[in-house]
């Protein structure tokens, strides 16, 4: 068991750095890591996608706050956007957990894998809109909030992959886009964790230390290991950029996602 503990501590350090630096919630690395962990622990194959995404959302409640608060202190959060998006995103994130519970395991597994590949390319290539349109109307913001809540909850990520490019498209600076995404990611994680508790597979009740769809040892070890490094990542993001880090990170995620696809068919 000591090797699992060490694995979770290292995962927490990486999750904290990634959450703070990119403003993306860290689910992009947590979900594939939890897939492999739960397979190693011989959890029922058919519920692993639900457990991986539910544990990821719950872990992010501990991973994100320090990074989000640091971005807020650095004046990189647009609170007007947060206030307008919050309710829609919160409701649809919980609703998506209900949808995930009623999906075929293979379908959900493939959605997760291909979403992670897309997310990794987004990080590596730093795709930005060519034209910046600074005005956001309330109807558009409501639609985007619902869509982001739905997609991120199904995939178990914090939403920054979608929010950062969108906020940039709507005229926010890259630092403000990352900071606002980080704060929104915290609320997505909270609502996703509520949904993971309310809509858990019946088989999860037979697993020790499983709370709804969240595996508590992983939540606490990863979450607590990440706290200091989330703040460090946010401060690094505020002062520097690193193209090599983005590419290396993306390669790891793509390999993990391909492995998830491979495991789906063996």
C-alpha cells in the first residue's frame, strides 16, 4: 500500500501545480490517474468511469481553492462573470452526474478519453480565437454556463479547458481568463461532488471508504498534497509562461487517454 500512497502524493503535487499554472482544475490529470488506480485496486470495471470522474470532482474541492484565492489576490478574477455563470453551471454540473449514472460504461469511458485528448491539444497548442469580441450578453453566458457544467461534469474536469479560450475570446486577458476559470472551477468541483454523492452506482456501496462515487483516501491524500503546490503554480502562472511544460504535460495526458481507449476494448 505504501506505493499507492507515494503515487497519490506525487499525483497531488502535479495536480496542484497544474491547477494553479493553467487554471484548469487538474481533472485532466486526475481522471486518467484514477482510472489506472481503480483498475489496480480491482474495482468493478463497469463503474470505474463513474468513480474516476466522481473522485476527480471531489478531489478538486481541495486542489483548487488555494490557486483560486491566489488568482483573486493577484486581481485576476472577473467576479461579474462568476456571478452570472454560477447558478447555471452549478445546476447543470449536478444534472450531468445523473446522466453519467445512466450511460453505458463504454460510452462514458470513450467520452472521457477523447475529451482528454482534445483538452491536451488545447493546452499544448494554446489555441486562441483570432477575433476578440469583448461584449457578452446574458443569454450567451447562460448557454455557455450550462454547456460547460454539462461537459465538465461528465468528463470529471474543472472546465478551464473550455473557459479559458472562451474568456479570452470575450476580451479578458490571459491571466484574468485563467483566474476567472480557476474560481469557476471551484464551484464546478463542489457541484460535481454533490452530484457524485447523489448519483452513485449501487456497486460502489460494496467498496470500503467509498463515499458516493468518491474514493475518500484518494481525495484526501491527493487534495492535501496539492495545497501548497497549487499556490506555487498560480504564482508561477502570474509571472512566467512555459511552452515546454505545456507540451510535456499534453503528451502525458494524450498517452493516458489512449491507454483508456485501449483498455476499453481489451
